[in-house]
C-alpha cells in the first residue's frame, strides 16, 4: 500500500515537485484562513514526499529489499535536488517566501544542506521574534516549527510564542472561551470550535517540558532520554507516558537556587537524565539509588540510570 502511494505521488509530481493540495492549511496571512497564504504550493507536499521516500528507504533496508532501498534512495536524492533548486534562496538563506512553515519543514524533513541548517533555523527564530513572538504557520507547518525549535534547543522561543493571549494561538482560544481545540488559531465563530486540529503543542509538553523522549535507535522506549526544558516562568511540571515497557514519568520542581526531579523508568528499560547543573552545584539522589554520571552536554550533567524511581536534587 505504501509503495503504491509513493508511485501515485511520483506520477503526480512535476520535475519531482508536488503542488496539489491545500498547502499549509489555515496559516495566518492577510486574508481569512483557508488554503495556504504564506507558503507556496509545492513546499508542504514535496517536503513530505521526500520524508516518505526516506522512511521507505529505511524500511526496505531493514527488510533486506536492497533494490527497493536503492530505488527510493536515488529518487529521494532527485526530489531533494529539485526542492532546493526551486525553493531555496541562496541570498537570503530561506525557503520560498521565508515563511515559518517553509523554513521549518525544510529543516525537519532533512532537505537543508548541513552547512545551511543553522542559518535557516536562525531565520526561523528571527521571523518569530520580529513578529513579537507570533506564529504564522498553519495546521500542516506548525508541528514542524515546534519540532525544529525544540531540537535546536530553543524551547524558550516555543514558550514565548505560546504564553500569550493577545495574538492568534492557544492563549487566544482560551481567552475566547474555547473548551476544545478550534479549527482556527483565532477561534473564529464562523468555523468549527470543536475540531481535532492545531494540537501540535501537546507533543512539546511531553518531550520538551517533561523531557520524555526516545534515545537514538531506541525500540518502544527501551532507551529513554529525560531532558526537561525549564524555560520562561515555569516552576514545575508533572508528565508521564505509558510506554510499551511501562510508565515513564518526569516530575520536576524549580526554585531560585535548586532543581529537583523525580523520574520513573520501567523494568527492562534504561535512561539518560540531563540535569541543569551550574559550576557551584552538586547532584544528590534522595532514594540512595545507583546512578552514574557520564559527562556533560550544553551545560547539563548527563546521568545514566536503569529501571526504578529516582529523585535527584541539584543544589
């Protein structure tokens, strides 16, 4: 079925560019929301087409289907080349119109050359900051804006975008009395106000604020990464996920000088916990559980643990 779907997309593409569809649906442009306004047709469809090809390449490799893997890999190379030739502006280091959706999707899907990745992300952040931390991406693109910002260690930007009610976004939906997700960022009365759409932020609440993620090459969360993003004026979080191996939880609390986190790791799983530790602080564990400090990364101390419940204090 997946192979037939890729064959369909290939047949619809013009020089490997897919321009049909609705684009970045319900983005925030000068007109009433609907079909993409800020992101040209071809960006969203082609970016996901490329991503699909890379997934099928991996699947074919794991299944030992070497010829299929080579075919998908070769086609992905051509799609990537066409996408960059058509949409990447070498003068501005932005994709298409430089919209939040265009730049974020290009980064997330792996379409950006390594040497340009940082500057494209910087342009994404600049667009958000220049708009006084306002979003413009729609139902398709906003998920990738959040993913790219979190992966780049810029969760403070995500917090700043989503902790206000004076611009279209989650805060405005609440301010207008919404009790469910709405179809439009501004909770417009003319469209659905009970709509399974625009729920992208919940992923960040788990993986960003709670910090619960799979480690690279993990299977069903048997290798876990716990790296909470302590941003903005957040002082605590209580996040849990019922994985195939069992419950994973991350409960943290921050004061002026201390940071405390309690984590639960299920049986037959292990984790690396990233703790914000400054030069004059030390890490202790309240349950006398066994743990191992394995280094530091970007100002955070990395601690390796097995299954069990741990309560770390940084002070």
